[in-house]
């Protein structure tokens, strides 16, 4: 297989292997930590889980990526990246240990969330630094391959970390604190792995730094505003981003619904609820994979907006048919379908943005895209928190999402006809 052959070539590069080890350990720790937070908020027997608590947890996990991300690069271009990996992971190990202590102690929720927020905010610097450092360990000929395989390997490591978290919970008598401590150990291992590289290896070169931090931050803010103005002039990209934001909102509202149903309506024990949630996440992930296989053909057959119209129209029909039963099996089918539809629309949106936005503005537009994508998900959790009953059975939520899908399908169909 070409992927295996490409990876074998990259792994012959010593410094690439060392940087990849930092990534794998760091993202494995992320997977462990995020599962620990989710299970503590949703499935801890001593906590009375609510949709509001879930919304708060999502805000902690997602918003730092979006709000800190555009400015993280400014600081990363001033700090030695090896030191970011070393001190960033050491800091996360310390903060994760603090989170474990807070889980065991009786503390106000805001203090727990502040600790979790600190850990996830540092993550943005580490992930951006890993991408920025890659050209320093791979030659230009292999950079495209490395950019494809390295993040994929990191995602697999995060998935493995989530599996390890569930395993530790079973062994440690459902102790979320023990899971967080495992994450802290993995963060520490990632920090130590970075010491195998010299301080200067990963850059940046001192002579290329901007002289003043304030000037760099101001330049970033101006650049984002310039990207927003450019996006307003590219109607196709703006429409696609608007559509995928609405779809992400719908997916987020239904995701919170599934969490509450798994916790209360579909299970009698904590472990049973976790198993059902795992099935739903696996079904949605299978939909994401199906979208990756199907979307290239569908975009070629229907066009990007045509494929998005098919996705939203299908969702408008299938969401009430499967969701209003509030039964486990139809909802698992819906999880697969909505995973396919949401990811399919995202792939189409990526295509529209890449082809209609000027190259000089593409990075800034994708930064805005990331903000919209995650803020929509958190916003959906907030709306669901206000509307969901304790057991998660809310026909109002399902009908609201159905209405949004239907209106969006009509708007996209009009766009397709005009195009």
C-alpha cells in the first residue's frame, strides 16, 4: 500500500520520528483527558448530570481551540518550538494532576472547569507548534506526505487514548481521577520525548522574528478582519460556510440529546450508558468515514452545492422519521446518517473555500471557518441545555433541527439553480 510505503520512508528520518513521538504521546494524552472530562460530567454516579453541565463541558473543550488558535501562531513564531513542547506538556501534566485532585475534592464546578480550560487552552499551542515544526524535520519533497500522515496518526493516537481511558475506568472502579492521572503521565512522557531534539532544531530562526509582540498581535487581528472582508466578496464561500455552520449547530443539538438519552432513557447503570454512547459515537464515526468515500463522487456528480442540498434534504426527511421515536436503534441509525451528512457537507464546503478564495487569504478564512464550526457546536449545546428535559426526550429539539435542515435545503437548492 502506498500509505504504508510513504510512512516507512518518513520513519527513516530520525528527527521526524522524534517529532512524531511527541505528537503521538501528546494527542494520546488529549484523548485520555477529554474522555475523563466527558465521563465525569455526564456519567459520574455522584453527579446529577444536566444538559447545562454538558454545554459547559463542551465550551471548555472546544472554545479554546477556536478563540486562541488565530493568535497562537504569533507567539509560536517568537518562542523556540522545542521549548513549547517541553514546557507546554509539563504545564499540562501539572494542571491535569490538579484536575484529578479537584475531582476527588468537593469544589465548586467553576473551579473544576477553570482547571480543565487551562489544560485544553495550552493544547492549541502544542498542536499548532507540531504543524509549524514539521518542515524543519522533513524535506520539501516529502512535506505533503508528512502533512497528511502525521495529523492522521495523531488522531488515531487520540482515539487510542480514549480507549485507554475507558479501560482504566473499568480497572480503577470507575475512577475519573485515575484516568486524568494517566493523562498527566502521558503529557509528562511527551515533554520528556521532546528533549531528544535540540533546542534550535525546530526553529524559529531568531533573525526572522517580528521585533515587537504588540505589532505581531495587531497584525494578526488586522489579517483576520481582512480575511472576513475577502470572504464577504466571495459569495459562494460565504454561503457554503453559512450552511455548514447551521448543519454543525443541528448536529450539536442532536449530540447533546443523545448524551442525555444514553445517560437516563436508554440505560439503568453508568456502565450501560457509556456502552450505548460508545455505540452512537462509533456509528457517527462510521458515517464520517462513509462521507470521505462517497463525497468525491457526489461532488463530481451533483456539484458542491448540489451535494450539500442532497445532504440537508435527506436530513430533513430522516431526522424526524428516526428521531421522534426516541428509541435506541433508530437513533443509532440516525447517528450514522447524520455523521455522513454533516461530514459530507463539510467536505463540499472545504472544496468551495479552496477553489473560490484567493490563496493569500485561504489560511485566514480557514481560521474563521474553525471558529464558526466550533462556536456553532457549543451554541447548539447551550440551546439544548435550555430546552431538553432531564431524560433527553424532546420532540421540540428534533422538530427545530428538522425545520433548520428543511429551510437550509431550500436555500441551497436555490443557490444550485442560480449556479
